[in-house]
């Protein structure tokens, strides 16, 4: 039986990788990476010589068929994303679904847990996080207001991902809706570039955090946590 490892990799700091993940990366027949250039830096750091191939959201059906063929032949594979845990807001879960659908019990699908941006942000936000809602990336264009309305109506803290290109626009739209819904005391935590050199965390009400961020260098990746429960 072949094994398909789903391996979490660092979200920034390359030291944040487990010995088990390194062992899996060294021991398989092929590593499937969202971006081979990004993953190659990690492999070079840990002197991993395993062959690497790309798998991402634009991969064609022929690539998926090739992966299924390898697993069907008894080859052992690793799937990694650019950063963090595969399958969380990336196309990895679609591949796992296809493997389950086509090969079933012929493949042992094994998670090797580790870094996750949403878990890292949740651990430092300071909100009660025994229950929360994760909604991934907001829509880029259509249905944004409906999306943010769902965020502000949640009974639990909501975790979002956002890019540097849209982070200010997103916070501004949430702030406007919060004012309309008469939720002026809603709290927000925005984590920028977690585990990286320029890591920064903004805290306060939505309007306060918006003011803090307006004149900052907002390059990188962001995790946003909104808690609209009124104290």
C-alpha cells in the first residue's frame, strides 16, 4: 500500500518544521509542491534531495491522473503548500478528495501536522477561542457585503485570511458595516507576516486598528480575527 503524506511546512520561519516532516520529505518518491521555487528553499535548507514536482490550483487533469497513477503503483508521495498546512484555503483538499474517490483504501493518507497561520493567530489574539468560525479569504469582488454581514452576525470569533492588496479595503468595509449594525465595540486582531522578520500584530476596535494600519507598510500576508461580542 502506498502512503500519501499531507505535510505542514513553515509559514515563514524555516526553523518551524518538525523532525517527522523532514523525515517524510526525505523518504518519499516524490514531493508535490504548490510552488516548487518556494519549497526548494526549504529542501535546500535541510539538504533534502527528493524529486519535486508542482501541484497547484491550475494543474491540469493529466497531472492529477499522473499522481493517481503513481499512488496506484505503490509510490509514496508528500503534498506541501507554499506555507502552513495543505488543504486550508489551498487546492490540496481537492487532490485528497480525488485520491479518496479513485483509490479509496488502496492509499494510506497520513497527516503530518505543524504550522498553521490560523492556529498561530488564534493562540495570540486574546479572545475566547474555544469556538470560532474560519471563513478563509473574503470574495475578491462579488458578494463581499453579504460575506462581511455573515462575519458580523457570527456568535463566535471569525478568522479570515487576506492579501496585502486588499487588507485595508477589507478592514474599511468591515468597519462601515459594524457602524451600520451598531457594533462600535467589536474587537479585531490583525496579524501580519506571522513568524517572519517583520511580524506585527494590531489590536483594538475595528476603527482603532484601521487608523493604526493606514500609514504602515502592509506588505505580506494577513490573518484577521473579529470578535463582535459586546462586553
